[in-house]
């Protein structure tokens, strides 16, 4: 998100999901779309039926790769090199959109100069992808009438996550593939409302609608609305900073809402230590998760079916959610819990409904200003929606008019992952999801039918590696990184290349996040879930 | 048409001949199934028209089955199109509903919908209101039959490879009601990975639906991967018809050839 915001001025999907049907070329990188975003995959399948082409780059072969015009398996953590290689080809073949670059972007020259001493051969050497394949990828993307990029955590969960995203933005601007129907840069968001949570300022540095917390008009506006003289103007802590803050005795209390960091965060053993150390741990969730088990106080929240409100999905679409059943037991909607606690702390909140809160959001958030409950009947509205009459915005940055003014090129070079394989830890390991489960399985593993589909974790391994280790499908192996070790069953598959193993992270019993690397991107602070080095032995 | 339908439902509810009527409602800008009871406002009742006539359909019989299981002694009305009525006949035959506990409220489908469905009988036997259009020939099946084997084979394998094993096709189907689903039987279909076992997953379902599918097309509408499931089941139905002279749900007192022992019945 930080990467796209830096390049375009907005960090969300630039297109509506349905527009993908109209793309001539869809470049999917770091997204297991059919498994993780099946309804986005639907649109991609339709694009193929409409004569469009799909190109897929992923170190692990996924389902949608079978439908690709070209699928390439690049080395783990070499996205920037791959993208720079593609852009080298585009410049060499003069396929760039000079008019678009001249009229709508800045810092192109610096970007171009930085690429000068990078050759396709170098890209090929770093990524393990042939020069011919890089050339085909580049031409298929650059020569399309309308091309879209679709990416997900395979791009962002790296120490170079922001660089990866900025490189994708470079690629789109270089070819003018942004701000058009069916053409743009599209990060797919996971949870139904993760976009909404970010829109609402559930980030350390912004209020709603990405208005900065630092001193300025937004800070004043919020202080006034909430009837206080001033609001703190310092930027808060990110998750890794909170954990290290606990270690340094700077953070005394932690209130976790709807997150399960014991399973979802890298270096899980270390997370557990921090959560055990913090003086007061409050966890608000709908189930007693492994994280909630460590809490001093558990506050029972409500599920989607028990509450009213809105969700904002991956395509910036705000829709209503309506209560179908009353909250179970002592549980309460999150807003009521927050309001109760605020009142006990002495800051009075007297909201009577989510609608009242939404009206306040609209009054303080320019991109939501035109949205109100009465306009959310039916399919909802896509922000920005600045006025009551505004129909919402299916795609951003129309006609090259970027949210930030001009699109900004960034000169970026390849950096290796934080941890690389060596003699002691000779295997690359990456993590991801399976079709039946979502994230730490808090919800999906409580569903009988989904649990039936996939009951336990497993490690995907190439047949050649299985042979060397003398293990067969279903055998147990011991896998260790510098941070921990786990036992897991293996699945033998050609989906991963020799030397690379993959494991889904939904399963607390074989928690692969005990092994993952907590090193994080310097800007977005996203940990490098997607790359670490491990050793394997027969168990 | 809708006024006549509302009138009929009002009649049934106020004279007390039914406990409730399963129909469709427009609420919050969406169409959804709804149980209307005596005293309920029928203003919001709708026939499922959003952009086109009849483009928002639901397996109302499935909803009815759920309710009927809870209230076995009560009589319920249900809004039916041609396919839904075929479904009722099938569900009577399969002992999922009792004919004397169901009052169908039949509406015919407009020509555009009949064309889109390539529907053999786009109207129920009993029509409350509206004009009926004649059946449409099965062009889609014929076109597919005219392709050579290898084209057909690769077409279907490509289509099946898109499956994300969401079970949407099964979950929406008004004729799927088994307690133990063969799609979850590990001897037939392995679990735990995508793509699903192809073509086994889809053919297992097609076989299991052979004497049940009433060609409503809801499965295909629900499939997030746009797999042309309906075409597959239409072909299965055609085989059932050529071999046994049987069409699921066409006659009220039908028997399924798959549940009879002995030689094939006369065509
Ligand atoms: S299959 Fe289509 S046309 Fe036929 S009755 Fe059902 S909805 Fe109407
Ligand atoms: S068309 Fe599909 S949903 Fe309808 S009865 Fe046949 S299998 Fe079931
Ligand atoms: S609805 Fe489509 S994707 Fe889902 S299980 Fe059925 S065939 Fe597969």
C-alpha cells in the first residue's frame, strides 16, 4: 500500500474487479488468485474467454498458471529484478508510452538512468528465468491494448515489499497502463474488510481516508470534531515495533482486536514471549484463539452475522452488512465495546448506532463524504465519492490524472532477501494459503465442512528433493530455521521447484510461522513471510 | 402478472389454507427468498426481476424443503416457474415433499428467459397469471455434439480445471438433498488440494443428478468459475431421455428408471 501511495497517491486497487474481464493482458504476480480470490479469478477466466491473455509469474506454480499464455517460475525474492528486466526489454524495443510518460509522470529520467546499467541477461541470471521468457512477458504486457496487473502477498510480504510494488507501478506508468477501464495496478486485499479497516485509519500514521495524524489541517479538524483542544500528532507503532517495544519495556499494555499474531506473525516463539511479557494483554475476538489464550482479559466480539455496519472490499466498494441474528452470549459489536471502554476512561462517547458513526465518518473523510446509509442499498458505492450526487469511482487516476498529481517513477535496484540459503540451511521456504482455509483458521477451522477438506498442515516438496531426503508422500519431516523447528507431513509435488518448499500457515499445531523471518520492509514494516532459509531432515 | 400473484397469495393466506408462502422479496436493493405469512406486507414481494425479467432466481423449493422438515404437518405455498414445478414433481417422487402439503403458485417465464435457459418447458402446468411461451430446442447440446471428440474432451477438461471446489453447484441445487454427499466420499473424490480430481468430481455429480436434475440452471449461475455445468447436465438428461424415455419432473406421477429393476420401460 505504501508503495502504490508513493507512486500514485492512493494505495488501493485502481480498477473495479469486473473490469478485469475487459483487459487484453492480465499480469498476475505473487497472487494465487483461484485459491485466494476465486471471484477475482472468475473475472480473469472471463477475460480469457473474451480473448484476453494471462501471464503469470510465481515461484510456486498455482492453479491459474495452467491458463496462462506464459507462466514463469522466478526465484524467490527476485521480483524487482524480473520487473526491471521486463522494463529493460520494453525500453530496448521502444514499447514505452512516451506521451503518457511526458504528460502524466515525473522522475522518469532518474528511473531510466538507473536501469541503464542493468541488462536482461543480468535479470535472467538473478531470476532464473530465460531471456526469451522475460522478453515474451514484457512484450505481452506492453503491446496489449489494455493491460492490468494483479498482485497480492507474494509481492508485499518481503523486506523489499515496497520496492516490489513501486516497480509494478513503474511498469504500469512506463506503458501507460493505468487510469483506464480494464487497465491498472490491482493489489488484492485479503479480508472482506481489510480495505475498510485501512480506510478507517487502523494504521499508525493516518486518520480515516488516509489523512495524516501529524500536525496539519486534518489533525485540527478531528480535534474540533471530537471536542478536544489537541490530538497527538506523533505517528504510532506498527506491529513489529509494538513487539520490540514490549521487550524494551516501552509498551505496557496491548489490546488486540480480531488478530491472531501467535499464528499469523513471523517468528511465533518470539511473539509468544512478548505477549507473555506485556503487563496487560486484552484480546477481542469471536473465538478463543491461541492469542486469546494468553490474554489477561478476553472481550467477546461479534461475527459478521451479528452486527450492523459497512464493509469496504478490495475494489474500494463500501457495502452494508446487516445483523441476521442477535449477538451470542455476552458478546457485543466491536463499536459498543470500544465505546464502553472509552466512557470508563472518561472520554464520553454516546453513539447509538453504526449509522450515526458512519455519518461522522462521512463528515470527516473527503473520499467518503458522499456516502450515506440510504445510498448503500443494493450494490454499494466505490470511493472516492466526494459528494451526495457523485456516482462513485470504478477506476482511479482517470486520464493519467493521478491522485498525487503526477505519477512518480522510482529508481529501484534488486536487493536479495534478508535471509538466503547457505550450507546449514540449504532450502528456500515460502508460505501461503490453501483453498479451504483462511489465514490462521480462526474461522475456517471452526467450520466442519472446511475442516473436512483440509485437516492439517503439510509441506510441499519437489520429487527430486524428496528423493534426496529419502522421504515419500505423507512422510513426516523435521523442518528448522534459525528461529525454530516444527514437524510436518510432506506432499510431493512439481508445483515447487527443487530447492524450494512451501507450507500453508493456517495450522497452529504445525505453525510454520515459528520458522519465518521477522525481518521487515523498512517502510511498510511488512515482515518477510515469503522467504526464509530452512533445513530438512527425515523425522 | 405480479398483482394477480399477490392477490392469489393474499387469498391463500387470509383463508388460512396455507401456513405461509415461500416467494421472493425485494429488500435493501436486493432480491432474496422470503416466507410470507398472514398479515405480512405483500408490497415488497417480487418475481425476481432486476435488470431482466426473472434474472434473480433462487432455489425456493430448497427453502421449502427446509421449512417443511421443521413443520411437517403444515401446508405451504411456493412460487414456481416451470423448472420449479418440475422440481416439485421430482421432490414428491423422492419423498422430500408431500404433494398435499404444497400449494404451487405458478408463473410462466418470458420468452427472453426461456431462450437464455434453452428451456424445454418454460411454464408450469398450473399458471396463476401470465402468458406462456413454448419450449425451446436444445441447441447448445446439439452444437457441442457436432464437435469432434478431442475438441469436446479438451473443452471439458479446460472448463473443469477452473473448479475451485466451492460446492456452490451442489449447495444451490434444489434437487440435491443427500445427507451423505458422494462428492465428499474420499473413495470417489480426493480432498485437500486444487484443482479437484477432474473429470471425476464433475462427472460424479452429473451421474448423481441423472434422474433428478430438472434443468433450472442455478448451478451454472452460482459457479464462480463459469463452468457450463448446465450444458453437461442437459446432455445427461438427453441420454436419460433417449435410453429410457424419461425426463425428470415432466410428469407428476413419474417413476425413475434408475429405481426400477427389470428391462427398460417402453419409450
Ligand atoms: S429453466 Fe429457465 S425458462 Fe425454464 S422454467 Fe426455469 S427459469 Fe423459466
Ligand atoms: S440445473 Fe443444476 S441446480 Fe438445477 S437441478 Fe440441475 S443440477 Fe441442480
Ligand atoms: S460451483 Fe463451479 S467451482 Fe464450485 S464446485 Fe461447482 S463446479 Fe466447482
